[in-house]
């Protein structure tokens, strides 16, 4: 399992953005439930690595959130409210969001292993899980930097191309269709694709998903 703890950046000088984020997360997660945990913080449990990647990068896009991902076991059955959840992955998610805050000058995301004893000491078998989480974090931060550094104009192109990805009739010539939709030239679309790192992002997403899956399996194996 993956527990995500997401905290609003600079909340004291900003409006409460949690309701808007919860609505967005509802669309991104097929089974995970998110809710406000405390203050300007959101927490939820997610089963699929691909959805963890979607949620993490979505939060990084706005630059308004710290993203903590805890990997490991949760106590079952899961309660109706994530606030009532318990288990090592919940503890790891708390440590992860605090670690993300220390990386705020870079990419404010962290992945932490739940293969820890009470009090934070690693089990003898936790090494592979710790390394796997560090690898997943590294790749997510690399992709996250691409996402964070896009301009508004580049996002307009990327969002148009993503919409066209889901249109079977638009799979060929999607850049031409995006240019027509946005009222710009195909050359402008091509430049935006190149400079935004859009193709690199989507080529790297499966690697991030795979590393998160490996991290989950390694952490859970270390607890057996």
C-alpha cells in the first residue's frame, strides 16, 4: 500500500486550497479515498503505483504542495476514514512529508519506507526497501522537476495533447490538431513539446511506477 500525506505550502499567507485539491484527487484515484487530515493537510491510501505517480506529479505541477509518500503495510481492514488508519505506511508518510519540506527549494517530494520498527529503527531486512524507496524518490523528483519548470504556455500545449491522447481518431497528427485547437502554429506546438520535456516525462513515468512497485514489494518482504 501507499499512503500519501500532502501538505499545503505557504498556507499562512494563502487561502485554503484543500477543498479544490480533494476534488482533483477524486478524479485521479479510482479507489483511494482522500480527506483533510489536519489543518491544510490531505491524506489518503492508494493501491496502484500509476495513481501514486499521477497524484504526485499533479500536486507538484502547481508548486503549492509538499508530497510525502509512505510505502509499506497498513492495518486491515481499512477504516472508512483515512484519518483513522494505522500501520507503518502511515508513519512513513508522515516522515516523508516532513522530509519533503526540507527539500522545498528543489522538488518537495519524498518517498519513505515503512519497513521500520516502532521508534524509527530499521529492521535488519529493511535495506532493500530503503534503497528501492530512494530510487523511486530520485526518479519522481527528476520527472517532478520537468513538471515544475513548465511555463503556462507549455502547459496549454501539454494539456491539449493529453486530451487528444484519449481520442482514438486523433492519435495521428495530434500536434496538428493541438495547434488548431489552440490557434497557434504547428512549429509552436513542436517547440513547446521539446522544451517542456513532455515526451521525456511520459517515457519515464513507467519507470517511476515500476520502482514504486518494487519498493512496495521490498518493504513488505522485509517485514515478513
